[in-house]
C-alpha cells in the first residue's frame, strides 16, 4: 500500500501553519477552502462574485471563496484592472468582472513564473513599488496605503478611482 502525503500552506494575517494531509482535496474540504484561483473557470468566477457582497479586495482575498490569492496579488490584480480595492462587488459590471478574471490569471502566472520575486515582476506592476508614497508605474500619481477588509492595501488613487 502506498500512502501519498502532501502539504499545503494556509496563511491568514501572517500566521502560517503547515498541515500534513492525505491529499490536497481532503485538506481543502476540511478547511472549507474555495477552488484554486488558477483552476476556476470563468463561469465559476462570475457566479462567486454574483453571490458575494462587500469590497472586491475582500472577495479576492477570501480563501473560502477563492484560494490562492494573497494580499499582495489582490492589490496587483486590482491595480492592473484599474479598479479601486473598496469597489463593491455588486456594483461591478460583467466587463469589469471579466477583466478581473483575466488579470487574476495573468498576474498569478507571472508571479509563479518569477518565483514570487518582486524585483523580477514587470515594471508596469505595482508590487515592486508597493509602499506608500512610491511613484505609480502607470502615471505620475503616488501610491497610497489604506485598510480594506482589515488588510493593508496599496493602490494608485489616480489610476484606481473609487466608485461611489
């Protein structure tokens, strides 16, 4: 009999834990994790956002909804889409949801390809300049830091105007 043991990391607010499990699917079910962001089909993503209320940043970082998007990459996805992190999911148009889905896949694949090395990300990315007061890589604006869903959030107020 062969037993395959794999591990997965869950990190909420810098409190990482390592678990031993008999399988990734078992672990995901035991911890009520959503489907991995890169395994989600477009229709599944749309359905998840339709049912969610609150900020888009909160939705993207909710591991019970979608697993695999951390705080930094949620900021990057929204920056690439030019969507303010406080934007309400229920106010986003289908076109905006499609853009988020597309950029989510692009940003995560780019991060994986570059092994998470922030300095290796494209110069059009916010992540390498992710500090308050840094110059936006797209415009002459300055990066700001706010709290969204209890998380430090970096964005460009010129590129990512808040929808009221």
